[in-house]
C-alpha cells in the first residue's frame, strides 16, 4: 500500500446559494406568469353572460321606412373595442328563442335617439336571442328627429298614410304633419300646440301621436283653398293668392269656442281631436257662387 496523503477537511457542497437562486427564479417565473394572466384578462374585451345595455353588436341600423310589419335584423354581440362593433345596445326589451323568421307587428318602446331594433345572440350557434334597441356607433343616425328612420318620435314627420304609420324624412317634400309628442292617451298631448292626433296600429307602446302645426296640417293663420269639390277635406293655400277663400282663426272642440272675427266654421266627421275649424271668409266659394245664381 503506498503512502497516503494527509487527511484534510472534506470539501463543502455549495448548494444553498444555488437552491436559493432556483427558488428565486421560480418565484420570478410564477410572478411573471401571474402578471401575464392579469394582462391577458385586462386586454380581453369580449363580454359574457346575458346581453345588457352598453354591449355592442356587429350590425348597424340602416335607414328603412316604417310600416305595419317590420323585419328585425339579427346581430351577434361583440366587444365594443372590436373592429366588428357597429352599434351599441341602449335597452333590452325582451328575450326568446331564435327562429328562421324575425318579424314584428309592434315596434318596442325604445328610448329617444334609438336608431333601430335588433335581435342579438352571443354567437352564431346561440338559440337564445335578446331583442334590443340600438344606436349606431357612428353617423348616420336614422333615429335622429326628422331623419326618416323607423322609430317614430318627437320631431319626426309622417306621410298622409297615417294608418300605416309611415315616416318620411322632414327634408323631403309632401310630408303631412310633424310629431310633437308620443303618448299613451290623447289627454296627454301638449295643449295648445297639438292640432291633430293619429294612432299607431297594432299593440304599439304609447300609440298616440300628437301632431302640431306644419306640413299639411291646418293651424291658426293658415289659409284654405276652395273646399267645394275637395274629397279630402280642406287643403292649404297661400294666403296672398286667389286660391285662398278663408283664413283659419282657430281649431277647437265646439263652435262656441271659436274666437271673435270668425264667420264660418267647418266641422270634421268622426272622433277628431279638434273637430271644429274656425274661419274668416276672404271670398265666396264656388258653391256659394253657384247657389247665388240659382237663388
């Protein structure tokens, strides 16, 4: 056996520092992972749960005329920061099961400024829908007063075909009257600005349209054309022309309410809001001239 080296102290294993570094590194990895998850969650704009007000959808409301039956577009909910977002939910009015056809005979009671109605699902596979009132995220806005969209409200204009509640842009020619209020009953119409009323068909909420002066609606200060052979009632005429045979002095419920200076009246048949038209005659009508010849 050869000589042995002198026995010295055993070499120390330097593991504590290494383990400490590994532990610190693991913590760093864990912390970074948590930060990444938090950042990922904060960056997500996809809503979940039921459709609610302030959620966004991928369809905008277009300018469409109104009628007794409306087709409601189908849309999908998307994040409001998504490039696909086109409109925002103002109000959820009802929910149901999606079918092939999406029609309604009664538009819901939407807030002022609503551009339209949509039936929103959370995905293409979702069978449940939420019917909502919407407003486009950018112009144009069909629901703006007078724009001519399908949501009738104050400031909108209607055509002669009131029974079909058809709305016309106020910038177009030939509209009949302008809505100043939409209420539940005629008694709620603002006085004395309301000249006529019209009622929406079906089971529409707030079905009474209060119509003010303007368009073809006769109001104090307007003049009328000769009504002898008019089958549509008295029509407006320029007061300074020979077509004008009388000037409107008032619209009231009874003849006794006509203001002083009125010498003629015309009374509407049926349940008109203000059935009596008080007049001051400017010149004889054709009927009066014919009656004088045969008289």
